[in-house]
């Protein structure tokens, strides 16, 4: 595994329908390049109705951005307005934002999200999938967007995003170096950078 060094830190904002492969891509990118990963839907799931989840999410993202390291934020099936706020926040903190849209056929995304397999339990039923999918608005031409297929291999997805990062500003220098420190993972001996 490698570590990604970019002259301007990037904030990858990963979005798409439930079941499109957002989390899988975001974790793969973060694990491969030692980038901090912030899973917005997971944080929101730990928060009770009595606590302002948006305030917690915003504070945690602000703390991540203090590192000035390229980071990955999964937004879930978010709206354009939510992404625009994140883009604005990233720019204000010295980041180059990039919305990564993991695009998958809606019927495949539905099946992935609503049907349990040996690898994972279903996260949604049909009704909750429909509610969440209705909140999603695809990125438009005004957003700094990179579209990847949720059906491609992780290596292919990573190449597409890396290519976009290297061309994002035209002056960025990107180097990829071996990771320096390893931490044993409970599930495998992946190498990670703190």
C-alpha cells in the first residue's frame, strides 16, 4: 500500500445511491493511501434524536480538516445543497474539493442495499431505500465531480480518481510512496498511516 502526498490537500466527497458502492470505494481509497475517512451516515446512526447530529458531523469534519491531509468523506445519498456546503467548507479550509459520484444502476443499488448476503446484512428495506434515494440529487456541471462506476474494480476506480486529482489544479504535484508505519488490523495485516 502507498501513501498519497498532494501539494494541495484534497477533500473527496463520496456520494451516490444507497448500495452504489460508496463505502466500499471510500474505505478502499482511505486504506490504500492512508487518508482519514469520515463516514457521515455511520456517525449519524450513533446519534440520538435529542442530539444535533449535524453539529457533531460539522465539528468532526472541521477537526479532520485541521490535519491538512487529503481526506475522504462519505455523505451518503445526499442532496446537492449538502454537497455544496461541504465544498464551500473544504475550500475555506484550504482543500481542493472533489465530489466522487459512485454511479450504479438503481436496480442493482436497490438489490445491494435491501438484500442480505453472506458478506453483509441488508441495510434498508424497500421503503427506507426509496426514502433515502429520493433525497439524492446527482451532481451537476457546477460541482467539481468525478464519476466512477460502482460496478468496476477498486483498482479501476482508484485510477480514475487519482487521474482526476492530478489534473484538478494543473499545478498539483502528486507522489505516491510506501507507507512508513504498520498497524495490525483485527481482520488482516493491512498497512495504514496515521
